[in-house]
């Protein structure tokens, strides 16, 4: 799977009030691994910054004066994201701005979702950590991602941090090497039931204390990274049927 972790910077918080995109930053992942490919452009917004927005990004109209307008980079941007899954934190914000930029072009290419699918990492974080702060900075602290060098908002820097946050947020048993072969439902339905003589008591196995401790440590590591371990469900089922 090809994913593009994406972030934008803008002249203000509302595209409906005429605010525009001033920077786009993208980081490419393939099969959950960074490829080293990035795409970043500063964009002349053709308008002033709203109060406060300039301080957040550190960008100025003087700096952006010789940068291309969105129309000049639109085709290149679409080529980079085409067919990918976009990972965006608070996707409604960035997608709204980008869709608005497309609508202002002489010939609109449609909407972002006409060219790529969208995954909102903020919604994932809210599901994983309900009731907690789930800003990018908060997730960096919670998931152990170093963001000490983030003094200002920058689209490429934030996309790079989000890529690390997303990989940590979605790390689970598959990444730890515990995934078994995928078995289709049709294959499961063809499995014969065990014979009665195959259900005879099995010899009792005694596990050394050192191996039990190693197993507990492994399960704790999985639980801390994935939120839950497969063995938790097994213990719950055993308690119900006991």
C-alpha cells in the first residue's frame, strides 16, 4: 500500500473566508515504511495572512513573493498523490482548503477524493485515546516521538512528525511478528470437525518460571503499543465460560 502523509499551512483557519494554502508537505510510505521521498512547496496565497496565522507558521508575504501560485503546482501535486491513501491529521481542515484551491483553478480537477483516499489520523487517535488531548504535539509526547525541534508549524516538518505518530499509533501485533497466515472464510468452512477420539485429555505441560516471565513481558510490550493483546480476549472468554 502506498500512503502519503500530508499537511498544509494556510493564511487563516477558514477557507470559506477566502483564506488560502501557503505550504504543502508530503511524506511517502510504502507498506508502512518511509521511502525517503517527500514533496514540499511554498505557495504564494494572493492575499494577506489573518492576524495570528503568520506567527504560527513564521511565513511572510515577503518570503512568499517569488513562490509559485497554486495553479502552477497543482498538476505536480496531483501526480505525487495519485492513487495513494492520504494520512492527514484533522483531515476536514486540509481537504477543505485543497478542494477550495482546486475549485479556483481555470479547469478544476475535481476534489481530493477523486484522486486519493483519505485517512484521518485525528479520528484514529480519538478512538484510541478517548477523552484525551490528541493534537500532534500531544500525540508526539504520548507516543514517544521527538518533536523538540518543532518551534513553528511547517507543512513538511509536521508531515514527517505525523508519519512517525501514525506508525506508532497503528503499530500492533502484525508489526511485532505475531501475524499468522490469512485464512479465508471459505477455507475455514471446509475444515472437518475433530473426531471424538481426538478430544482425549492431553498430557499436562509444566512451563518454567523463566519462560512464563518472558511471555508476560512480551504480552505487556504488545499491550502498551497496541492497547490490547490477543491473550486479553482469551482470558476474558475463559472467565465467562468458567
